[in-house]
């Protein structure tokens, strides 16, 4: 994983977009850090846009809600957020791969960008650094990616 957040994209303050965050409640302190950082960055970059939050029990449930949002065209971009911590079995690795594959399939099937910030991490220290700290926060990174792809898709679609 990179240790640097991509640069901030140009401000889209005059553009109104709909962003949806679908977040796991599992590993709540870390996921809340992602949500807080993403929401703050979205407000800074696209102040006229609407940000909605839907919470689900765990990472495995995220794709179902993302699919429903995409099918209903309720968001210009969907941000999936969760934290999966590696344990002593392969469950975390399997879960992370399953969620990632499902999110990519949904994005392609429905033509709605899905930012995958469901993090598969080895330790609480990694979770602290990527979810709560400011230097490499993946919530901030997800928001920047969401604004960039929303702009690209709007340009492609003439909106």
C-alpha cells in the first residue's frame, strides 16, 4: 500500500453530485474514522453535493446495499467502507476478495462508480494509520477518488 494520499483534485463547488457511503458497523472505530475523513473531504471538494450514509452489519453485506443503490440510480458515486482485520484463519482474505469482486461487478454492470475502501489489514496498527490518522487516511483518499471519477463520468456522459 502506498504511504501517500493522492493530491487533492480541483474543487467542484459549483457542481452538485450525489455521493453515497455504504459502511460496515464491524470494527466501528476504524470505519467511523474513514467515514469522518471522507465526509469532511467531500464537503471541502464538492460543497454543493449531497452525501448519504447507509450502515450495514459487516463487510459481507456491503455489496448488497451497493447493488441496490446502483440499481436505483440513487448516487453518482458509491463509496464502500469497511475494515477487515486478519485473524488466524483465511476468513479475512476470502471475505476481502469476495467483497472486492462483488463491488467491481456491480460497478461494471450498473455503470455507477464504486470506490472500494473496504480495507483488508494485518493489524490494529495498520487500521490506526489508515483509518484514524491524517497522513495516509484512506477515507480522504476515497473521497478524492469519488470526486475525480464523478467529474470524469459527467464529462463522458455530457452532464
